[in-house]
């Protein structure tokens, strides 16, 4: 079992920055990848960024060069640094952890970008 707790969401002006954090606890040794997804009202949940056990990262085209995903060496905390935020980035952001047997999700944190 894995527990995920997100923090760092809030209200910012367009062009501003936010740093999201996801703290993982429980069977963290079983986690293969972690990442961030987001869901805006009336939209499907979409991938934002992922980081694998090896440290390899991937990003959605819409956030590449603006967002950066990173993690601690212990893999118990994952961050999403969001720069040059746009109103289109407004969504609930969810932390995700993938193990061999199961996917885990946090409760989500709201990010609102005003124009």
C-alpha cells in the first residue's frame, strides 16, 4: 500500500510560478514510476509529467520547457515546478504512483491561474 499527499496548489497570476509537492509513504520500495496528472472541469484527466525509478522523465507537449518534475533520492517526495503559468493550466493536479500491482492516487490539489 502507498499513500500520497499533495500540497502547493493555489491561485496565481498568469506568468507566475508554483511548486507542487507529493509525499509518498507506505511501501515506497514498490513504486516504479511517479507522476502528475491534471483534470480541468469538463475535461478528461491528462498526463502532465512522469519520473521513472531510473530518473528518466517525460512531459506532455503542452507543458514541456515550462514544467519540471523531480524527486528526492529516496523517492519519497516528488515535485512539479510550474513556471510561466497560463490560464489553460487551471485544473486539479493529482499525484500518481505506479507499482507492479496497483496504481495509487492522491486527493488532488487545485491550481488556478488568473488572466
